[in-house]
């Protein structure tokens, strides 16, 4: 395997020392190393992968040095626009080294949401005209590949991709870990909210740990999963799925269980929710200031005022809580339609501590089964 220190040191010999992107589990060791060894202006965890391409472009314009953008292969969709209309050789011709975690690689077992993306990972690069190589797990061979990539980018001023398979990077334990003093766990908060819902209520939960914890809660309580849409992929779009349901099923409350990283990734979605003014929409953001599902890398979630953002774009009510008592009081007001929490859409930020159970399972139903069960529930 490749040591993250070796990888970054090799890039540094070519003057490459700027990184931006969205963390991925296959890049967890690399992201951890960058957090410990890069200053805040040279390793930026972006809101989304397209934004990272913008940051990289700005760095190149200011310095003339090649930047790095890292991501899970699911992020390829977010970079297609800047690849085609910004960095492409027929537009500004700007070189960026793409480091892409290959989830769902054909022949390697992975979760359903990664299967299709895994199949088309290299096809998308080919269609976009991006030269690439699958990075070797041998450091000597990887060094040759890196040199080839840099030579190509310097000569052509075009982007180049290093595709990263599972177990490419050697383990690295992060030393400088952000801590918060919050005591309420996300899992307990999810259980508390789910327990307060009425029988006709619907939940749309975001990708990652939130959907997994919601699924396990239903199983532990011997409840069916038909009321929950588990958005196992498509990070950042759960709020719009929930809005689409809420606008058609006005007689039901629709709850979006969101994460801070997901809500920040496409924060403009909040403005669309507010503009439509659904009176049956509750947007719950479980905010721990971290991308928990891919290694706990930090977000800016706890450094910003999400309720103020929600109010600014037009949410009628915005509340923040950080303990179970306050959460239960807020939920009682929402579910009992008590003043002043009667105006929707509502944002309920629940500030929680980082981390999850090590034995946390995954949904045992397929995405298709989940979809069909929810649609039957909504029809009845």
C-alpha cells in the first residue's frame, strides 16, 4: 500500500501542495494526513466537488501551480460542468489533478448506490476526455505514474485523474481531531424524533449514517420501514425529494432527516423549499460538524448559524437544540401545532456529538423494495 506521506511528498516535489475536495472512505487515510499536515488555506473541504474545482482553478490562476481535487467517484457528477465549461482545453485549459475513490468497482462488493457509479467511473472520464490511470498500490510504480501524470498536465495544461481502488492507501491515524462538547448522540436524537411522529407522517432521510440509524431504530421497535425513504445515494438532495412529496401529499407531514454535510453540499435547496412554502414540511438537520460516514472529516456545520440561514431564505420557523429535553419540547410544539411553532416550513437543527456505534448495520431491504413500500404507503 501507499503511505499518504509518500504520496503527498511526491506531489510536493513537483510544486503541488494545494488540495480541495469532499472526503471519501477510500481516501480516509489521505484526508486524515492532509488535515494534520496542511494549513487551512491549502486543504479545503469544499461544500461539493464542483466547488472544489472552482477553488482549484482559483489556486492555479493565482500561482500557476497544479492543484489537487479529491472525491468519491459519486462526485464525478458534480464536476462534469466545471470540467466541460471551465477547465477544458477548449475553454480555459487549466490542469487539475483529480484523485477519485473508486467505490463500486466491478467485481468488488459494495453497497447498491455505488454499483452503477462504479461501472461508469472510467467511462465518464473517457467521455470528458480526461486521461487517467488506476494508481498502483506499489510505491515505486505509483511514483512513475505520478510523474507521468504531472508531465502530461504540464505539457497539455489539461486535467488528469488518479483512480484509487480500495486498500490503496496505508492506514493513517489523524492526530488533530476536532472535538465538540455536545452530549446528545445522533442516534438518540433520531430515535427521539422518529418516536414523536404520527402514523401518516413520512421521513426522507439523507445518505450515510442517518439512514442506517433510522433503519435500525425501526427494526429494534418492530416497526415497518414503509414510512421512510432512505436516500442511500445522491448526497445533498434529500430535502428536494421531501419537498416533492410534501407538495403532492399536503395532508401528511413530511420530515427530511438531513446531515450538516449534506445540507451544506447543496444549500441552495433550502431557498427552494422556502419559496414553495409547504405547510407540512419539517427539515431536521442533525449537525455534528463532520462527514461521519467517510471518516469524520470536519464540515463547517458547527461554525455557522443554520437557523439564521433558514430564516434568511424564508423558512417560517427555525429552531436549534442541543439536548434531549429541548428536542422533546420542540417536537411537542411541532406535532401539537402549538404557537408559535405553527408556521412551516420549519428548520429544526439538532446539534449532536460525533461518532456512531461500531456495530451499526446497513438496511437489509433493497432500494427498489424501499421505494415500492413507500409508494404503497403514500397511495393508501
